[in-house]
C-alpha cells in the first residue's frame, strides 16, 4: 500500500468535506403547498408567493420547496385562511381583511379606512407593538403570519355613474372589501365582497354598480373602465394594503430553525418588492387608462367628511362590543395620529410643493 498517496488523498478530500454547508448535510426534504387568494393574471399580487418560494428554495439548497396555486385551484380566493386552518394546505398568501366576518380585528393587518399608510404601518408593526398583536390574532386561528407585500395607497374605485354627493351613494351596489364595506353601509351603500376573478362579470351583468380593487395596473388588466368609466381617488379606506403569508402552526413548528429563517427572509423580500413593483407600474397604467377614456375624479369634500365621521363611529361601536378590536385600536389610533402629525410636517409639505411644481415646469 502507498501510505503517502493515501494520506495525500485524505488531505485533499478534507477541505471539500469541511466546505459542505451544515444545512446540506442535515436538512430534510420539505414540500409545501401554498394557495393564493389571487389569480395568475394579477401578476404583481400573484408573484409575491412565487418570490417567497424561489427565495426559500435558494436559501435551503432546494431542500424546501413551496408549490404555489392560484385562487380556485385548491380553494376559492376567500377561503385561503380556512384551508390553512383545516390543514388542506400548509400556507396561504392572502389579505387578512377578507376574514372580517370571522373577526373584525383582521382588518387592522391589511388596511383600515383612514388608517396607516405603507410606511406608517411598517413603523407600527415593527416598532409600535403591531407584530405582537398580529401574532395573537393569527395564533387564535392556528396560524403564524408574516407580512408579505403591500400595494401602497389604492384608488377609490370604478363607478358607472358620477358620485358627487351622499345622495348618489344611497343604495349603491359596491364591491368593496374589509371594514370599508361597513363604512359605506353607514353612508347608505349596499357593499358586497367578491373574489378578484368574479368582479368583472358581476359588474358587466349589472349585479354591481361600482367596484374597487387595487390601482391602475391591476384595474387595467381587469377591464373595469369598459363598463364603469368614472375612476375615483383617493382610496381613503386603503392608504396601504398589507398582504400576509399565513402558515399553519403545525407545519411551522415542524420546520428546522434554518427553514424558519428562510421563510422570514423570503417574506421580507416579497414585502418590499411588491410595493416597488406597484410604484413602478401604476403611473404608466394610469396614463393608458386615461388615454382610453377613463374619467379621473376626486371624492367630494362632503363624501370624505361623511366617511371620516362614519369610520370613527364604526370604530367606537366595534370597540364597545369586541375586546380584541378595542385593544388593537387603542394601540393603533394614537400611533396613527402621531404619524399623521409627523408626515404632515416632513412628507406632505414636500409632496405638496414638489409635486405641484413638477407639473408647472413641463
């Protein structure tokens, strides 16, 4: 036996063994299914769980694979939470305010009328106690939640006829999600919640008089302007709209720590990417919509003032009968009011001048 050659071969092999990542040596193969609340054609919304799946695979040497399914392939878009709770899927990408029928507090973690915008929500969630309140709520439904996308400020929706006064809202059949539907109900409308894939057919058939979804990029794809050309702004009920990855507790607890970290990192990537994509895509989409005949219209002061009043009456009424809602509102409202004061000084003063000036010099 050539002892020197044998020792040399062993020495050469040692660095390769040492260089093999510990994760690759011990990581289990994990396969999850994820149901989205959105169809494939809404590519920015649908891409968020795809971003998560790709990032998780890359961080785990492809040992942890998440297969993404659009709304309707496993369950409907509004049944995503139910599917996670039942163990039908390990996780879902959804908007928690779709589930206010189960508990009104779900609205806080997507969007609240006259609530926090995207940056303000980040501050409250990360440094104002919001994350703990979200964990308590999702935990009560056997889920663990991670922020995973935000649309930014949304538009006020598409209407067959102009809406100038409160009288024009009376009896209005309006597709609107979350707590905002209850605000419009207090103002006399007839709100309904319809999954994304079903909105246009309902509008075309006359089942709906008006719809709101997200903003120009998605709204253009869904074709609302062809039926209801009056496009209102702002979407005061969604100054930002946060999406979540909801994971079943049992599935989460079965993951090794490195895989849990991969999920957290991937969701953070998706969270930032969605806002950036909407901010990049919406300006051009709005120009195309206007060129095609959409009529851009601001809400009247009368309607905005009535909505502000109805919103805060609703918050007070809900707080009086729901302990969890009151606890979250007691955290959320003072934080919101402080943020409004700060943004008015630092952000809005700049925005109001610079945005106006930029149009004057063209």
